[in-house]
């Protein structure tokens, strides 16, 4: 027995509305993580959707240099951000949202708006759940996740 219930089967193609559900999952994993969301939204708020590494780092509280570097590289690889190196001393590097990256702004802002609107309800639901479960539940917002 494989442990799966005998209930109705949902086809992943039907669920995600795309012929390649693994591609959907992969890209959602990339653009849906907290650092990518903050990075894309931060770049969008900076003049010209463009900034130096240090400006982006200052705009995203709590991100390490390593995580910022990795996130920028992943977003550059996926065509959401471009990196431009200026031949100066010292060298200057700027990052900019591409048109593909800018196309994510409306859906991402919608998600942030949803969080803003519903955060109090979510906190209340967590408190009720945690009250029923005891103190064994670790809240990711206080566990440094």
C-alpha cells in the first residue's frame, strides 16, 4: 500500500492549468520565496527599477550578502533581472528588472496586499490553533525562518 487515500484524484495539469506542472512548481519556488519577492518589489521602488548591490541590500532587512548574491544570480538566470558591470575603478555593478521581471510586479503586489489585509486574521487563527495544540508548534516568524 502506498499510503495515499482512495479519494478523488486531481490531475496536476488540471490543478495548475499548465501542461507542465513541474515547470510551474519550479518557477513558483523561485519567484515565490521571501527574498525574491522582497528583491523584486524593492527594485521596483528604486529609481528606474535599477540599483547597486549595496542599495538593494539596504532595502531588504535581514538578507545576508550571500543570500542576496544567490537570489540575484537566480533571478538573472531566469531572465527577471539584468546585471550590468561598469568598467570603473572601483568597478560598479547595477541590477535592473527586465520587462519579464516587471511583469511580476502586479501579481506580487497583489499577494503582499492580501497579506497586509489578512495578517491579523492569520495571527488570530494561529493563536487559536496553537492554543488547541499546546506549545509544540514553532512559529516560523519567531523561529528565524
